[in-house]
């Protein structure tokens, strides 16, 4: 039946689409105004699609917005197979154009990020309460897998500070004895399920779910995590032995203070602080002069080498300076049968895996997008998730823990001139060589230097500029940011994350329940109608009230919108009565921004119409969109309101029902 | 600093707001087109509000949209006290205008709904596995409380079928022995917390939360619940002794079938079916002729009287016809010390209370709104919740179970000519008299008649018309409706409710992640730009692509919007290259529907700008709203894009950057 209605409407549109003179003409001085002019164009109803088409279209737009199967169309079977392989392993596609010039860029940047990542790996593993070599393992396998499957050219893969902290915090709340073998096994289990989560999101094309963590919440969460991480490093930097296991700032400062007399070790402090100052200075230099980025990129490695050498010759470890002591040599052992696929830790592994997998993904996608926009290539979000997922699943089977894209190393990678993911392969090979040959050299590396490297690395995560910008642009975003920030530093990483997610959702819910409405006025000398608050020159039309609804009308806001419109009407009427202006006979609802309406919205309009009728006010609609006009027809609301009360523009409606003389 | 930027912008607006001739003039044939004309109006920035004002305004709009404190302004202390009392007890306000004429209406309608509610009360209490007199108790206290505090004039208060079913289902899953005293105590506990939930929602002004249950989901849930309730009545109607305790349709039909040979009682079936037919016929008569509504209103009472008399004289109860047997006489006893305020059932009571309180509220508010719209008076949602909450709290202390507005009885109340909530008081007094004097008469009432009354009452809840309308108007709404419907009938009431809520939320999330965008074209002979899919006559401008974003831009959709715009660009470019049309140099983004933008949205625009720059396409914005332009200024995005690329209308932008000759 709705088919019939819309066919009729189409016929009307065609019949009335004439090209004769329009009442919308203006500026011609005092020409006589004819209010009953036929308009050039009536409100159009788009051709009705068959039901299946309609559902298909809307599913496609939701889940396959990027048209992934587009290129498979009209191809032979073998070609389809090649395309499918290329789509799973993008290296097969871009690898064919690979050349020596590109390799030069990738080689240099690969070496640079390797020198940066090795000391970071040792340090970050400790954040997750894992032995340092697991960091190196993770920087060997994961980047290799990513290089074959990822679509970003600039991202540098490996363990990162925030995810390591989150993982350590979540895992240690499940197994408090972090030295036990079960702890390591749980870490692999969580890594496996983090990978499964990421893969599932990619395969089910639910990548848009990570968009629900707002930028503002991430800024706050990251800053909080950075401060928490830095505070944790006070243990290594000050050589404190009895350090709290809690991560909140109060416990940590209390722990630092209570150890002030007997726990601090001045040799450790000397080493730690001097290298921290060195690292911060190089960071500052690199920030001032972008060309000197390599200074800060190699400074961690220099710090490690110099401090290790220094400790070795002075034997400072005998005087209380804590050192790395032992690093397992050799390539990653298999961990396939370490993962808990049953038993009491399975549930914990799944939970921790889902949370850390989502956070890792959020970070990776944010980084990937940033650099893709800078170089103007497109990043396939769902493909990225499949790549990340596979990388972590493979990683969990080969003694790696959760890896993702590192912001600082990706930036260095970018500045060092990387061309493709081959720079990750170069880095991976350097890490492999380190694992095979160089690990004994790290024996005398002081933990204080690793602490300095972590602090210097996370300093950038406290993005004060971004926070100031949030404050300036959107106060609500700032609140979300601060909520996450204080949640992390005063309670724990998990609480901070929870606050971030909760605030993000609260914002969405607010947005859909309380849409904006605006009263419009006519800009003098034009037929343009605009918000009278934004354009104080815009004048209201006597006897008319023009209201724009700035949102789709759904069950969550239909009642509010109806009541808000009535409130505008009552307020305006009492104001006009006070100023002795004529009362309101016509209420024009400008529907341009209303992209969709559901059955609750239709009901709200029916109720609005009835209420207005009781008040002897005429309801007029202007410019309903394609979906809306179709639904108005389907629900026969057009018959109730009257087809002649639905106009293409506000100007048309005013010309027809407004006072004479207003064009 | 954003203060400075916006002040500058204001100065500009004022300086450039001239009333000289505009390039928007058209229709004058082949006048020379001057593309660099100064426009009449620039995009305006509204006067900046101080931060506190801004926050206050947005909080007010969210929580105090109805301005509840408006009338307290500038009043003396004693007057404020009177107003506060009136606001808590609206009867003090409308009671002063009460007169005999109104009372006549209320008296007749009160008697009518009393005759309808007494048999229903006996029947509905059994749905909640409570003794029948609790239904009568609930119809005595609750309507009295509501009459003093409620703002609806038409709603009829008391136990209702769906809430009774839900309560019975939830309570019996906590305490399976429904005959135990603990079961009754838990029912009072749940009622108390249902009231607390409702009161809290009202006081915290969180009434908008109930809007999150969509109309479509409610239609499906109600229909499913009605069928489940009707199926449950087969026990009483067929006189089956061993009936399943499950509510899903498969278990019930299996139970009915397995009892076919020895469990059915023909006398019971005869009584039940004949009165069911009688009730359905009277319903049909009332539906055909609205004036005969009283026929169906009194038919349940007639059925009870006739069937009771019949059983009494034939002593059919001796032949297996199940009868009510005993109804406690006298007024409600206190149940204040029956409520579990501690112990193992407290948690269950709170949970059940919250769920049943929310569902009861949803029903009451829907009814209240419907009738308020029909008579054009305003219903204060938050005040309604306070009234409902108080009513259920008081009820839980006086042996009532959860009550709310009954749709069928409210409709009868309305049609019988009720004027105010006094009709509830009349009904309440009749119920009181019944409790005091008439209960012994119900001893021989056959349970089969109560079953018939329930079936006849819930038939209307299966609203097939509404379902057909959902299908026609919005397919997604239809899916939500069916999901809730099948969830209730094939699993349980709770599962159906859960599905309804989940689908409603999924819809909101979809709405905020995948907003619509449209390509615009110029309607021939006008300066109006419209969706080319809706208006096939609308023509695209050579060298330009005009895209309208149909949603506020937030973190949840900013990335999608950016990528969608780029996809439009790529698709359009390849199409135009095929048709040998000029390439696209200008991308106009029509921002009229974009009511707000957050920091993620600003980032997305920055990235869009950079990508477009790489492609040598110019980004132009048309008609950003007040909030958006302020944020564009605050983030300095206007400097990046260029103030001269921001226009009041698409037509202005086309006139400036479009090909010569297009006006």
C-alpha cells in the first residue's frame, strides 16, 4: 500500500515539476506578490526500492561501507583467488612495485626504530611484570606477521607502554604472584584472546565499535597511564626495594616517602637521573629541530650502552645498583601448550584479552589513521584488525605478549623516511640478531636506566596541548578527558578505562535524547532563513513561528522534540502578546536536518498536529528528506497534515501562508 | 583565547553585514555574473556566553527542560511554600476549580471502571501468583495516592496484566514456592523498590531514561506478553490440574496436549468458553459502536455475577469446577514489617523492583501522554514518576503489589467522561466497600470465568495494526518488535524485555555511527540545492561536488563521515572521468544539519582538509551552525581552511567558486 501512496506522490511530483516563474524570485523591489503561485518543484519522493534492496543497502552501508567486494566483481575464479590472497596479504600487492629506492628508506628507518625498540622492549616487559626477554620476543615475531598483512606503511609494531601497564595491572589482579609460571601462561592466554577479539572484530566488520571510545577519553586515559607508568619507575630510579604493588598516585607517593631514609640508593639515583636528563635533553632537541629526530631516537640505545659499560667497569652492582642480570639467549620458544584453553584461568584470560585487545586496537588504529592521512593513502580498518588479530594469535603461540602500534616509534619510523612495512621486517631482523648474539651484553644494564628510558618515552603521552584544545573546543570532552585521567591516577588503569567508556556512552545517549532545535528568521533582503540566535539580524515573520529540528527523530527523542516545539510556541506566543504583535497562526517545521524518522517520531508528529489543531495553529512542514517523506506517506501523516502544507523550502511556505508583502 | 577569536569574528560579521545587492539574486535572464560580489550576510558567530552560563544552560536543557522552577521566581516565602505544596499535590491546584458538573462525570466513570477493575483485580493477582484479595487491596490504596499527586486526568490506576505477569515470572524464579509466606514478602519488597526506583527517577529528573525503550519494542513486548498471559489461562479455562510452571509457548502447548485425556473438565470448559464468547462479543460491539463502550465495561462484572450464581445453585464445584473459594474480608492490613530490608532476599527484591518499576512506568507514561494529547493538557513526566513512586511505596506498606496505569481501564474511564483524578477516588471507594462487604459473595466464582476475563482483557494488547504500520514505516522497528515478541513467547518475559532493550540500544548506536550523507544538486531555475536522489531534476555543478552531512559530528561517526566524503569524491570523480566531464576542484560541504561537532570531528575535518589538499581539491563549508562555527574558530580550523571558504549558503559558494554562468 505504501507502494501505491508513493507512486501517486511521484506522479504528482512529475506533474507539478514545471519550470515557470517561481515565487522564490526576489530582490525585484515592490513587484506585486502573488501568494498562490505554483511552485517550481514539489517535495520529491525518491523511487521506492524493493524491500530486499533496501535492507541490503542499509546492511552494506553499516558493515561494508568500504565496499570490500567491489573489485571481486566480474572476475574469473583464479583471478578471484589471487585477489583474495592479495586482500589478505597486502604485501603481495604492494610488494610488486617494491624497489631499491624504497628499500633504502625502509632500511634506515628500520635500523632507527630497532635501536629505539630494544631498550624499550626490555623496559616495557617489566611494566607487564614479565621477564625482559619477552619484550624482545614480541618485537621479533609480531612485526613480521604485520608486515605481510597490514595496510599501514608507517606503523611500528611491538610492545607499548600503556598496553603493557594495563596487561600487568589486569593480570596481577588475577594472579598476584607475578613470578609464578602460571602468570606467564595467563599472559599468553590473554594475548591469544586479545588476538581472537581483534580478528573477530575485523572479520565480523565490527571495527566501528572502537570508535565508541572518544578521542577525549583516550587523551585523558593516556595521560593518566603515562603518569602512573612514570610513578612506577620511581622504584627503579630511586633504587627502592619495598615498593607498593598498587598503581594509584597516593599509594606510590606514600611508598616513596616511607622509603626515603633507608630505601634510596644514591648510586642508582645518580645513574638514573643523569641519563633521564640526557634523554629529556635529546627529546627537547628533536622537538625543536625536526631534522634532529635521530638524536632522540638513538639516545636510549646510547644510554644503555654507556651505562652498562659504566656499571661493568665500576662494578656498581656490588654497591646496590640493581641490574638486569640475566637475559635468556636465543629465538622465541613455542608457547602453544602454555595457553590455558580450560581450567580456572580460562575466564580470566578471556576477560583480560578482550580488554587489552580492544585498547591495543584503539591505539593502533588511531596511529594508522594519523599517518595514513599525512601521506594520503587509505587504511582499511577491518583489514588492520585482521592483521593485528593474526599477529597477536601467532605471537601468543611464540612467547610474545600483546603488541600493537607504538606511537613514538611510528613517528620516528615516519621521520626516518620509511616507505613500507619492510621497515618492520628490518627491525625484526635486528631484534633477532640481538636475541641470538647480543643478549649477554645486557647483563650489567642498570634497571635505573631502563626506568629513565620509560619515563622519557611516556612523557609525550601527557598531551597538555590536546587537553587545552579540548577545554577550548568542547567542555564536555574536557570533562570526559579529566574523568579518565583522574580515574587512572587516583584509582587504577581499569577504573580509568571504565570511566572513559562510560563518559563516552553518556555523551552518545545525551546526544540522542536532547537534540537541538532553533527558531529561524528571515535574513533581510534574502529568502534565506537562519537561526535567530546566530544571526541577530534575522527577522521573524508576523503570525508565523519557524522552528528547525536539528536531528533525526527517533524514539529516544521524539517526545522531547514534540514538547520542545510546544514550549517554543508557548514562549513565543506570550512574548508576542506582550509586545502586542499578532498571535501565531502558522507553525513551520523546517525538516532539512531530519534525515530519518521512526514510528515513535510519526506518533509524536500526530500528537503535535492534534495539539496544534486544538490551539488553532496550522502545522506546515518544509523540506522533508527522502526517507522522511516516504515514511510520512506510508503512515498517511501527509493526508492528516495535508499535502498542501508540505513545502520544498521555508520561503515557499512563508510565501503561501505568510502575511502579504513578505517574499 | 577563543574569546578573542570569536570577538574578531563578531566584528567581521557586523562590518560585513551590508544590505547591498546580492549575488543570490537570480531569474533575471542573462545578467552578467559577478563572482566576487560581497555577500549580504556572512556566517554569524553567536555572542559568546560565559562558561558558567553555557554549562548551566546545557544542564537546564537536559534535566529541567520543562522549567519546573519558573513559577517560583520572584515569589514571597509563604507563596513559595503554597506553590511547592501545589506542585507536589496537584489536587490542591485543580481541586479549587472542582464543581458538581465535573463530579457527575467523575462519578459515572469511577463506577464504570470499578465494575471493570474488581473482576480484573481478582484475575491479575493470580498472574503474579498472589492471592486474589491482593489485587483488590492494590486497587484501593494506589488510586487514592495517585489522585492526590498525579497530573493525568484520565489514567485509571491499579494492577495491570503485563506487570502482574512480569512480577510473577521474576518473583517465582527467585522463590519457586509461590504459596510460601516469603513469596508474598518478596512481592512487597519488590513493590517497595519499584516505588523507590520510580521516585528516584522523578526526583533526579532522569525520566528521559524510559524513552530508551522504543515504541516498536514495547508493541512487540506487549503482544508477546498478551499471548503468554492468554496461554497461561488455558489452565483455568480447561480446568487442567498439572500445568507447567514455564511460560514459553512450547512448554504450555505441550502441557495442554499431554493433559488432553484425563486433565480437562468439560463443565469448566463450558463455563469458561461461553463467558469468553460473551465477553468477546461485547468487546466487538463496543469496538463497532464507541457509544456502547459500557457494554464491554460491565460485561466482566456481569460474567462474574452470573457465573457465580450459576455455580452456587448447581454446586458445580462438587463436579470439578475450580472456584475462588475464600477471599479475605476487610481493609488492607499493614505490611510495613513484611518487607525484606536485609537478608538474602533483599538483593532479589531490589532487582525485581527496578525492572518491574521501570516497565510499569513505561506503561503509565505512555498512557498518560496519549490521553493528555487527546485532551490537550500537559503531563509532567517527572511529577508523574514521583506520584507513581510514592503510590507504590505507600502500596508496599499496605499489602499492595506493583500498580500502574491500565490501558483498557483508562480508555473506559476516558470514554465514560471522566473529568479529573476524582474518578480514581470513586473507584477506590467502591473497591473499599467491596472489600468490607461483598467479598464473601465471590466464594463460588469459578476460576474459569476469571481466565476468560483475562483473555478478553489482553486481546487488545496484540496490536496487529500497529505491527503492520511498523512494517510499512520502518523495517528496523519491525525487527525490534518481532525480536521482543518472539523472545517473550518462545523464551520468557525477561528475555523478551532484554531483547527489546538491546535492540533499542543497537538502533541508537547504529544511528550515531552511520549518519547519512547526500550529494546535492541545483534545482533548475532556483538557487535551492537538494539531494539528487530525492530530486532527479537536481543538476550537479561542473567541477564541484556538494555533499550534505546529515548529523552532528561526534567521535562515534567522525571517521566514518570523513571516509564517506572521500568515497563520494572518488566515486564521483571516476564517473565524471568516464563521462568526460571536468574533474572536481571544489568540494562543498553543506553543514546546515550539523548541529554540533566535538574534538574528534574537528580532527576529522583537519584530516579531510589535508587529504583534499594532496588531491588539489578545495574544501568549502556552507552554513555551519552557531555551535559549529564557534568551535571551528576555537580550534583555528577556520584559519586552516580559510575564512573566505566559509559561506552562508551553498548558492553563495557556487557563485564564488563555481563555473561562470551558474548562479
